[in-house]
């Protein structure tokens, strides 16, 4: 069951932004894991010499790590005022 938000969702709410960014990161990691495991499974099953799979995995992993570093270490979730 997805988490419930106790009030009306508002992207200006720091706690909501933080939760939303972390859920998006979790989706990113899940898609990465599912896609890459499928590609590597097919590569192994067919005894294929697909060199692009290594590059795809490394590049996507780098992007996922950068996404995680941004979400967990760099992002500023303090309250932003307009004006």
C-alpha cells in the first residue's frame, strides 16, 4: 500500500517534496534493476556477445548513482517562500 499523505499534497511542502523525490528514485532503481536483469538474462540465454549491454548498464548505473547522491545528499528540502 502506498504511503498516505495526511494533508493536501503541495509541491511547496518540503516533506512532500522529499517523499516524492525518494519515491521517484525508488521507481528509477526498480526500472533499472528489472530492465538490466532482463537484458543480461537474454544475453546469457542466447550466448550473445552484446558489448552494448555493458555500456548501457554502466551509464544507467552512473545516472542512478548521481540521482541518489542528489536526492540523499545535495537536494535542499527547506521551505521555500515565494517573493
